[in-house]
């Protein structure tokens, strides 16, 4: 199974600032995903990130707010821009190993003051 | 529109008992149904998954039952243990090019197993 790490594990940020979250996988994967999990809630897909192409965003999420990079097959970043307290959430990356399984990273816990 | 409905929201079971969590879906194009287990402070971990060509799949104490005509599937945890206390999410997705993607999650069930 894929092993996924995320940095930072948690952060406290001021409103109006931006935070970039890194996701590193121990093997090459085609598809990477970014999810948001608000406190006590379920997971909502933000976007799908494929290497060599622009990310595909779900309804309600836009590139200006959540720019994503996917420079290679083992790494991706998600930036949360111009943050507000409503952005306080857990941000999770996941990968599809092409064997019917999505593996999740440990998450980045973000608190915006 | 919530495409995957999960119940109950919370569940308390005694040690050794059976925990049952139910999910219903609306999109008949879904063809992959995983269950994830999430402990506090951790990311979700795949527990067990099923495709609609079988009605039941068992792995250890965990069993998925699937009813295609009713568009429902459920997770049964036999001999529940305090270590099973976690939040459980059902999910659904459609296959594309041999790999699954864009999981749609239920709202989760907080399971507490009392010793």
C-alpha cells in the first residue's frame, strides 16, 4: 500500500494569509486527490490532481482559492489562499493506486484565526 | 444532493456485540463501495470494499452486505471491541479506465464500543 506524508501536520494561521500543504507519496501514482474535512464532518473532494495537467476542481471550489501543483508522480501541493476562519478544516490528500484503492494521508489540521 | 446517505450518526455497542452501519446510494452508476475507518487525529484507512457483482464480502470480523436492487449496503462488525471505536465512513465511486476515483462519502458514524 502507498505511504503518504503531509506537511505541515497542523498550523494556526491569521486570516488573509495563505498556507501551502505538501503531500508526498512513496511510489509513483497517476491520480492524487485533495479533500477537506470540516470538524466532525465528512470528506468533501476539492480537486483531482494529475501530473502534467491542470487540476480538476469540484463544484464550489475554485483555482484562485485552492491552487494546486503536481510537478511529478510522487508530489503535490495545495494552497489555501486568503484564508478566513471558515477555512478551518482538516485537509487530506489521497492517491489512487490503480488497484481499486484510495489511500489517505494523515491530514493537515488548519485553524484560521 | 447527498448521493450517499449513512445511518446511524452514532452507535454505542457493548464489547462482543454486533455493530451495524447502513448506507444507501442514489446513483446507479456507482460500482465500487468502500468503507473507511478513521481514528481521531488520523486520516481515513480503507477497511473493506465491495463491488456490486457480489452480495457479501467478509474479511475477519468485518462484513459488507450489498443489496443492488435496494441500492443499499451495510457494514457489520462482529465481536465488536473497544479498539474498534472510531468513525466509519461509507463511500461510493464509479470506475474509470480501470481505477476508481472521486469517492463520494457518507456523513460518517461514530462508533463507541463499551468494555
